[in-house]
């Protein structure tokens, strides 16, 4: 078994210390940071995403693996900069105004980072003005809006209207999600895509940037 495969397996098991140690060994043996990222860490998160989608693993396992991913990327960060490795795209993510739920948002963020995106996390209870500011500042490919309550899901529409007013709607893909959100609601408010889970969100986001 190759060391990159071992990194992928250790990541999926959430073994942060093993991930860090294996990355150091891989770097010492001359494997590039890009290869370690793509074929070790991101491969592991991708495989875990599939298992999550198929209900073979659950939220706790994903959270632990994400911690291992963060530990691994911290080791690689400087090397990736040296090698000139760029993220595949940028995503602004947040839970809309009036909503304090963040587990779903955090899962999507992890899956997006695991797919190679730079993610700007605005947190929870985010007003539309703050989202408009973040899009102006970071020029992301995608904005992800989470709403976990029937009382706050309409705020996703408010954000889209604010983007139109600011002249930004055509510059960014709008992805929405959350327990009460449906495909018909997505169509109704003019969002680009609705995804039912975090792993699908990362797949769809990736397909958006790879099309361009």
C-alpha cells in the first residue's frame, strides 16, 4: 500500500497524528505537496463523502475526519504556496439572517474544502448586506446559503434579490440547502441549485468550476 493511500485511510479514520506523521514521511521521500493533497487528503475526503451519502458513516465521523484534514493541510500549507498550488475555486458560505444553525453549514464547508475549494465562512445569522460585501470583496465562484427553519428559508430569496440590486447575481452561482428547503423552492426563488446533502453540494460546486 502506498503512503498516499495510508494518508487517505488515516484521514477517513480521523487519526490526525497519523495523518501529520505520514505527510512528513511523504514529503521527506520527495512526494510533492500537491500530490499529497490530491491523492492523499482530498481523495480520502472524497471517499468519505461517498460513504456519508450512502449512510455508511455519519456526522461525527465526518467531523473527526475534517479535523484530520485541517491538521494535514496546516503541514502542507507552506509547501503548497512554494509550489504555487491554487484552490480550484472560492466559495462564500453562511447561514442566513435569523438562523443560528451551523452543523449543516459546517459539513458543507468541510466537503468543499475536501474538494479543493478556498471557503470563506461568514458564520450564522448573516444579513444579506454582509453576503453582498463578501462577494464584492472575495469574488467567489459560488455562494452557499443555509437555512434550517421554515421561518428563515425565505431569507435565501432576500439574499438573491440583494445580489440582483447590487449587480452581482450573474457573477456568482447561488447554492441553497437546509432541512426545509426543496427543489421547487429553489426554482421559485431563482437560486441556481439545491442539494440535499453536503457531499452532493461539493460535487455540484466542483462541476460548476470545472465547466468554466
